[in-house]
C-alpha cells in the first residue's frame, strides 16, 4: 500500500538524532508492548508479514505522530481481534468472555527456542529463478492496496541483479492470505542517479531485496 | 514529528511523543491483564523476553563478531561467505533470518536502513535504536546517504563509493567496519570494546578512543 510507512526519499522529517547510551526500552510499557507482541505470535494465528501490515494500516497522521511501540500496540490489537484471539468487546471492556486452553501459549522456558525459529522465510521448495546474477531488470510499476515490500522509490526503475539469495516466502501474498508463493529473492542494485536523478552521486547505489514477482527483464 | 523520545512530560511535545493519543501505558496494562486472564500469554514469558533483549542480546554480540573477523582472516572469509553460519559459530542465533555481512574498505562504505519498517539484525545487535526506526533516518538514508553520514561521522570523500542497503526481506545486514589504525597487536577483547553499534549499522567508522581518529 502507498502508505506513510514507505518513507524512502521523503523530505522534511528532520535531522537524525542519536541518543547516547540508549536503553533497550524507554519505559516499562514499551517493554511490555514489545513482549506481548512477540509472545502473542506463538499462537501462530498470523505471520511476520501480517504483523508488519497491521502497523502499516495505522491511519497516516497517527502513524507519523506515534512512537514506535505505539505502532506495535496498534498492530497487536488489530491482529488479536482480526484473528479471533480476542473479541472487539473484550478489548473494549478488558473483561474476558472466554478462556483459552493454554495450548500454544509461550512459556518462559520456551522463549530462547521460540526466538531462534520465530521467522522462517527461507524455503526448501525447488523453484527456478527468473533472473540471473548480472541480469538487467526493471522493478514493476505496481501499486497494490495491500502489503508489498517493493518500496515506491524503486518502482519503474532499472537495476541489476547483484545476488540470488535462494527461495523465500513472498511477503506481498503472505501478508494478505498466508500464501507463501515460494520464489527467488535477490539483491537488486539501483544506481543512485537512476533513483534520484542527476544530483545524486555517480558512484553510489541503493541495494533493495526484491522477489521474482517484483521484477521484469529490462 | 520524529520518533525521538522526550522524557519531559507536560510540554508541547509530550502529546506526540511519550504520552500521546490514548495513554499507551494504560492500554498496554489493560491488554496484558486481558491476555493473561484469557490464558493467551504467560507473564513470566514476557519477563524472559524483555530480559533477553535488556541483558543478553545486544551490540556486544556483533562487536565480538567484528573483532574475530579482524584478527582471524579465515573467520572473516567464512563471515563474508555465509554470515549466519559464521555468526552461529560464536553462539549467536537469531530468529531464522539470514545475515549478510557487508565489508567496508577504503573504497566502499556500506550503510544499512529499513525504509519500510525497522528490520534489523537482532541476533547480533539486539533491538534497533529509536533513531534507526525514526522517520528522519528511514526517509533520508536512501536519498541522501552522504548527508546523513556527514552529520553523524564526517564527510565521505567523493572517491569513496557509498552503498545503501534497504532491508526489505528476512535477510539482515551487519556492516564489518574497517579496523582503525593504531590497533596493531590489540587482543580480540580490546578490539571488541571499541566496536560500536552505530559502526555496525554503517553510520560511523570505528575509532580509537582518545586518538581523534
């Protein structure tokens, strides 16, 4: 979706300010929002792509005004209700109507293993690559209303396949229906001038990870 | 409009930063109570998750990887060929993502960003800092990397190539910074101590403290 989360190349956002000795979390609620999000994923009602898409669907003005973990909280509430773990009424009232049987609930002893395997995007499927390393490609000029990992700034631009990383889950369909649509993932090199025009440095480039379905031969 | 946190509540910025919209602290507390009562989350697992990223997993992991690569050429070769496997040799394992290691040289500077969200190599750097997840960095790193690098770590000469890596997949990047001059003969531990998180994201070089380099 052409949302405000797709920020590459926007102006006016201000300077990058690095905080010295930054803590992992700036308040107790941030830590809890983080942990609740990770722990709730253990029920496997949604995948990482659906999780990202839930945050992208925050209304644009709210997204820009929110802190990072407020976006996570927004996304988590959405995922819980949309996937039937919590009803809208329960979320509103805070009172449980139904208890779960505890199956799939992450326990402290299982945390390390859960973190190790939580995201499995590389697939063993035998799928032929559509492109070869060194091949010239053009990123498709697509504007899906749903989730996509093809940033706006790269659409319609020419690039070169720098590396073939093998077969991966395709996030654009995985986020919308759970369909993994196994296909090759590449690093595609775009010259800075191709993306940003003649004012960009002639030496520089931006590498974007894109999938077969994002690309056409150039 | 940045994500930058402020701790002085009550000023004009408070609403759009620490305590905005509808009181996230209250909402999180209510949500945790509900999920615990429903049996969907175990508070002890939450404590364990938080402790993991507050005390166990952070940029010290990545610094050990970098220091090892600086002293052990065979390890560096393995690291560049298959980042995930070489990192696992040191006992750091992640969330199933591949990790690609990008080597800085006198001719090439690498810079990592995630313009669409906040993808970051958790196993070696822990959770990303606020600035990495912020609108200023996500918007500017791809269109004006030299501007960002100049502000944060000094101007990059024209002759040096800047490569920006937008983390759009479950494939994370770790920058292998250049080993600074003046560290000849240092132990792996000494070297690891000077490797910073920001150097492994690529926004600054590694410097020897006190040397002015």
